[in-house]
């Protein structure tokens, strides 16, 4: 029973993304770190418009491209009705 719970909670989603647990963790943390840097750049830009003029948008585009390369269906922007 515990093995099934561990599989469902920790392994099912990474497997559905074609990754192992640690590979998925590395990808997610890398993705999150890139978003954090973009967030900081956007906050700096808000205070000082002459700094970081494209940094946040550059990171958003890079992350979108990473998702789009992973597999079909990932990285598509949902339409206004919540579909793909």
C-alpha cells in the first residue's frame, strides 16, 4: 500500500512527463529559478525603467520554448475557452 502511495504522489507525474524523479526535480527547479530571475528583473525594471528592459520577457520566451520542445501539447498557449 505505501509503495502505491509513493508511486502516485512522487513518481506518476514525472513518469507522465517522460522523466525520472530527480530529472523532473532538476527541470522544475531550473524552470523555477529562471522564473525567479525574471521576476527580479521585472521588479527592478518597474523601479528603474532604463534597466532590465527585455530581461523578464526574454526569460518568458526561453521558458516557453523549453516547454514547446519537450513534447507535443506542452507549451501550447490555451485559448480563451481554456482549451489548447
